[in-house]
C-alpha cells in the first residue's frame, strides 16, 4: 500500500506553484521546522487556505526561519503547540545547555538527551560538536543508530535546504560530518565514565532513550536534558513535573535520582512566532490546531483582540463552517490606472501601492474575463451610443438685483471655494463648472427678489454637485 501511495507523490520546490487543474493550485513555503518542512497554500478558484503544519519562526544553527508572503488567505490553519510560551534568548539557552552538560561530565556523570530523529538531534549535535572543538574535550558523544543516522545522511545530501551559514561552510566542510559524535552501541550503556548520548524517542515513552534512562536514572551524578515538548502522561512529562518515582508498564517502579533539566530547543513556533506569521500573511479567518485546549483558548482571544479576525479551535472530529467573501479578479490596463492616478486627489505622481484608490470605469466581460476600462473606450468597442444621466435640483435664492449681478456674485463665491475647478459664465448668465459637469441656469422674473435656479450634475461629480448646492444655500438663501 505504501509503495502504491509513493508512486503518486510529486516533489515540489519551495515557492513553486503547482497547477493541478483549472481551478486547483498549490504553492509551498519554507517552514523551517525540520529539513524539507513546508507550509502549503491551496487555492480553489478565488478562495485559498494556508496549512502550516509544524513551523518555526526563529532561525537556528542549521535551518532558517519560516517565511510566507502577504497572500491574504481566506483561512489560515496554524499549529499552536506553544500557544502561551514566549521563549527567552536562544543564545542564552545554548550557553546554559553547554554549561549544564560540561558540569555533569566534569563530575564523571553521564548525560542523556532524548530527541526525535529529525531536527533537534542535528541542531544539538552541531552545538556540541562546535563546543567540543573549541574546548578540546575528549569525552565521547554518541547518537543512536537507526533513524537519526539516516536523517543525518539526508541532511548531508540536501544541504541546500539548510541556512546560509551551513551552505557557506560546506565548501570547506560538511557540518553534518561530525568528528566528535559517533554511533551508539547498546553495550555502551553499562560502560563506566562520562559520556553524552542522544537517543530516540524524545518523550521517553519507549525505545532506546527509555532503556538508557532506566539504567542511568538511579545515579545522582547523571543528568537527563529534555530539549522539547512532552505529551501529558509520558515518562518525559512525569519527570519534568517533579515525579521521582515512575511506574513502568510492567508495574516495575524506578526511583529517579539523576538531575532532570528542561531546556526548550523545540522547533515549533512560540506564541510570538505564531502572531508574527499571522501578521505576515494577513488571513481573514484562523483555525488553531495541534495544541492544548486551555492554552489555545488564551491565544485565540489574543488573536481576535489584536487582529480583529475570527479565530476557531475545533475539537477532533468537530466541523467548522466558515463564511468567506470571494474576490472577483478584474483586468485593467496600466494606462487607465496611471491616468486615474494622475487625476486623483493624491496629487502625487508616484503611486502609493499600500493606499486604496477609488477607480471608476466600465466593467466589460471580454473573452470570459472581466475588464475595467474607460467608459468612452467601452462604448466604442461595444458599438453603443453614449447616454449621460444628470441629476437636477431646483433652488430658490433671495437676491436684490438683476440675474446678471446674481450670476457674477455666484461665480465669485465658486472661484473662492473651488480652486481646482474651471468655472465659465455664459451670455445667458448660466454657469458651467468643470466642462459642464455642473450647470447652473436661471429662470423667473428679473424684477422679483426671489430667483429660481436649476442646478444639474453628472453622476461622477455627485460630491461636487452637493458641495455647490451647500455653497449656494449658505450664501444666498436668506
């Protein structure tokens, strides 16, 4: 079954967009969690989902930080392993880790570091390898043969997926070809003298790491350093929570005398990193998964408060319905956009990509795609006759004097208030603003103090028309 499944696997490069069919496309983003880890954006039509999987927003010694562009998905599904944790300085943690290991082996003790095969094992191996080189230490370091060894071989092979520092040193030396770290043999468990051992699995719930722990936990000179997350109920979780007597599956009880240390070198994003990713991709909705309920609830409220987007944390098997607003893609010529920008109120010849800009035009369906174009061009292409819709308003003003004098007074008021508009006065005393966009005509008796005005404007200049009406009412209505 696995072989038949693997035949369907298609390798994807980072930032490569894979067009599955006319509607479905997939894009991979660097996740930084372990070698080859990727976040995926899935687009169906105009709607999209980003699924993060495990990711890390903090660069480390062998991998870079996760990165995603401002893709604004309808939904972001994010892990939340460390929903309420904000880690301290990575450099301080590394210094503290090396000091604890060095102190333990100086006392003649053994140090057990339970790790998972991929990721933290290689990170901590590089850290100790560098430190052993610098300090010229001779104490043996071992890692468990099997998955970890195979994983390290893949790191040697796919060096291009690592961070820039590892790539730069690759010319002189592959950082994953360790000089001080050797494969572990089970016979070394009872060997006297200090040593450091990386063993899987990382939560002490079975395998070689648990076997070594049972042998070494009774000696107070020995130390176990838990570098990652432990699920509730595992032996790793129990010793981190202060349990000194551990009952095993066969009802055997062991006493823990060795020193227990927790130092977070986990490759999961902390609360700060999760918020950073949300800020980068700007989703419309968020679903939190892969975390503890109480901590996820705290983070959910924090996200909703800070970003103003709806956040969900469904239980396993629960269905969540999310309403999304679809975007309609519209094509637009650069010349039309440039013209609209140059005539806009911004008054700036340099476009402002982050500012919204109101653009008016005719929306035309052309070759199964929507195109926004200048109304005049749309009329010509469609072979239609242009119709202009004008809004009119009847206005009564009170003015002592002839209509010609009133017309002169109105022109003067408009010129003072509308700096950017061209104002023209006709022989019949009518007034035109911005090439007939606004028209003011007079009617009624010349002798009467009560003057009748007809003000009209086109739809595009509705705001200007309203402004002119307010000016006339304010200056001449009493």
